[in-house]
């Protein structure tokens, strides 16, 4: 066969097409591996992760079922438990029958699917008590249990389950809901298989949400509460699950782009007063645009407070970006020999640290190894504090196998069906090879992003036309200091942080204390550029946005026609919507010297590379950014500076003439609309 012409032609065609693909990848792929890349949440993957993925990929295992992936399904189960332990969830290889609250996690293709699955679970959990009550109605299979079966309401008081109102059933604590089938089985001697078959016809999975709403007279649909800076996956998930985007209530954020806790309290009190149930509230642990971490601790306090008043809901942490930073604060899961720090790095801020330590108390967590875990795509993840939640995404009873500890059928839970066994192998090999290295890499990258922040906030000191304003405020700005005090702090940052070797910073305790107070909660710097017109700062929001758009076009890769070698630094862009940010954006504009209610186009950089923090490479990147910005400001000045010019008109008409001005809305000098009419004498007309 291999000597046939057909085979030889096939080999030749494969070689030619492979060469084309490799050349295309080499010329046009985004250089995530480059220290110049500071755009999205992407960087070079760890070598163990790449080796793990490549090795398992060759075997093409399908983790939809252990029958198609006995080994990689087991690896995925282990990875899920490692993530749970890293996040602080309870974990043991042999669950205690007296303590079924054991974490469980699995690998999905990405954070969007993890968020969707968490919504699916929250919806099914909220309606489970209603389905159970329907199964106890007269003539239903569980009618015999209606007189004696009890439950504990969210305020801690017991009550006959069948006598509970729909409002009370919608507000049972999540743990209580998961205990209902367990106690029902134990009290009446019903096997799990039989109970599962009894409940299946009444489940929301079978009859749908609309039917249950009709059965119980629910006219106000349950809702989600989330900050306005949520990821696009949330309204998408609301649409898919039937919850509806209108039932995703977006709440304002504060000046750090964190959920404003007072608005959350107000909305919770409103839902309690109006008896409108909630599926969950969402804490974002690392916003996409700003790297902000919501106040998880205060959100949990509000949950506990509201439960005593009769309003119960789940708490989900969208830690797709921030989850792996818990490895810096929680005792390491991936044990290895204790080693001294070999590279200079810094810890998390006190706020971020506190929130990471409270992740263990939320009900579910989205975490993406393919982001801050340095794992190849696709490598998302979802973890549950109570592993029984996973049964809500199947048609099995939510207590089956809870005490067996060997449930390796990873593919039957969640949204996905077929999925690659290579992904969890990549995660596992990286975890267990890097050991403490996961935390070290993120620490070094955190130093890099703070050094970049220090350069952004001090860049205005060293250039006349360019004005750079970071979204995250300086300590002096937070305390309401004067302009002179803010200026003095910028000078101090330049002198103590910028242009200093790492070994000097490491031994300067005063500088290190200052560094910890700077920047965002995680490794993202959002900032915007403005410019001066002679000695006055531009006040036009549109013109500032134009500058930032030009910078993004110069310093990004969006088409395969662009030469990546001409990009001295690759950054990301974002847009601050006036409707979304409100007064927060107004204050940001004021710090930039802008006036107006237009949306603001801005920039951001995500730093995942630990390498530019060493040597002078970071300063090279910053200098290149300044050079490009000053070049683009020249274009901006052409647009806004009014000066003597030659103006043109188009002449129209025969008897009476009309002179129509040739204007240009893009250039201030020609930004006018004029039509002049005139009647000329015959001699002049003859010359036209």
C-alpha cells in the first residue's frame, strides 16, 4: 500500500498542507509566549501542562464515560479534588457518612460553561422542594409522607414539609434541600432507585419551570443578583436556562469596580419585602476589565443575615480569573519539597487575601486552569462545596453514590457530553510537577503588573503631551488628598519603584509596603490616556477616546494581515459605558481632566508573565508605549487645534449661486457646516 501512487500523493499533500499551516501559525498567531504580550488573560503554558496534553491527546480518550476513558476519567476526578482543596473546600478520599458535605469538581471547556452549569444547578435546586411537594399531593406516589415529613425553614424553625408555603419552600437553605431526599429515604425506607423514579415525573427537568410556576402560583420569577461588570457568559446562561436576561439584576459597583455592598443589601431587602425569590448572588473574583474582587466576606454575611429573615439563596463565585490566586493563601495542595524563594515576588493585598480565604464558604466556584493556571485550552473548571449538587444536573437522585467516593463517571454531570481526556491530564501534570511553583509564578507576575502600574501612574511626570490615568486610584487619591500631595506621591513612586532593580526593591521594606497598596486586586491594569493642547489638558471625552482607539490599533493584533514583529507591546482595550458605570465613570473622567457624559474608550494590560519584572525589559516596553502614544497625539492635535487654514467651497447653481462649505467632522478646524448664497454680476459669472 505504501508504495502505491495514491499513498505517495497523500503523503505529499499532507506535507504541503502541514507546511502551510505551520507557516501560518508562525507568522500570524498571537505571541502569548512573548514578554511583550500584555493583552488578554493568556500566556505561555507550563511545560508539564503542554507535555501532559500532548501525551494524552495521542490516546484520544473521551471523558464522557469511564468506558471510553478509564484512566483520564480518574485523573479528572483527582484534579477536581485538588481544585476543591486549593479553594478551601472539604475533601477526603473516603467520605465520612456522618459528614456528607464534601467538595467535588470537574473540568469543563471553559468558564462560560462552568457559569452555565452553576445556573442550571441553582435553578434545579430552587425548584426541587416544589417538585417534591407535588409528589406528595393527594393521589401522588408520596402522599403517605405528607403528614409526618418535616423540614427546617431558613430561619431555623421546623415545620411540616407539605404545609410549607411556596415562599417557604423556595427559601429552604441549599443544604436543607440536599438533605430532603436523604431524610425521606431514611424515614420511610425508600431505596434511592425507587425514590429517583418517583420524583422524575415531577422534576423541573421533566415538566419545566413554567409548569411549576403555574402549579404554585409563582408570578414573580426568581432572579440572580450580580454586579454590572459581569462577564457576558451570565446573560447568555440566563437565556439558555430559561431564567431570562431580565432576571439577571445588575447592581452598581464602587470606584474599585467591586460590587457595591449597600446596593446589594437594598436589593435583598426589596426581594424579601416583595417575596421574590433569588436563585443566587454572584461574587466576581477577578473582573475581566479591571481584575477586581468583589467583597465575598460581606456578601456571605448578608446571606446569613437574610436567611434568618426568611430569604435564602446560593452564593456563587465567578473566579474564572482569580481562582488560582487562592493557591497563594490556602495551604498548597500540590506538595513538594520546601524551597526558598528563588525570584522576587509579593503577596496579595489584604483585601484580596481576605476574599480568597472566604471562598471556602460559597456554594460553587468557577475556576479556569487555562487562565491563571497556565494550562492549554480547553481547561475550565467548576467546583461545588457540597458535591451532591452535581446530581441536580442529571436525572438521578441527589444522594446516590455520595458515600462511595469512587464515582468516576465525570461525563454524566454538567452540560458537556464528549470531552477530551487530555485536558485534565494537562492540569494534573502541571499541578503535581510545579508543586509550589503555581503560587510563585503568579506572585512574580503580580510584581510585574504592579511595576507596570507604577509606570502608568508616573508616566505623566516625564512627558509633556501625554497624560495617563490608571482606573485604580493611588493611596493618596483614596484618602482625598490635594493635587500637590497626589503629585508628590507619584514622584515618590517613581523614585522608589520605577527604574529600580528587583534586588533593591526586595530589601526596601518601605517601598514594598507602598507596592502592596498599588494597582488592582489581581493582575490587570485598566487605564486611559489623554493629552495636553499646549499647556492645557484636553477636556473632550470623544477626543480622548479617539487617542485610546488609535493606541489600541497600533498595539494590538486583530487580523492575520498584521505583522506581529512590529508590535513593541500588545495590550487590550475596553469601554467604560456611562449607563453601566454612572458616577464611577464620572469620577474617573474628572481625574483624567475630561468633561462630558459620553462613553469612554480605554486600555488595559494583563500581566501573566513573570519575566519582564527582571532586568530592564519592562522599561523598554514602557518607553515604546510612550513613543507610540506621543506619535498618536500628533494626530490628535491635528484634529483639535484651530489654526489659519485654506477653506474650500463647492459652487452650485446657475442664476443664484450657493457656496457649500467642504467640512470635515474629524478635524476641529473644518468642523462646521456653512452654505452661502450669492448673486454675482454677469461679468463675474462668465468667468466661472
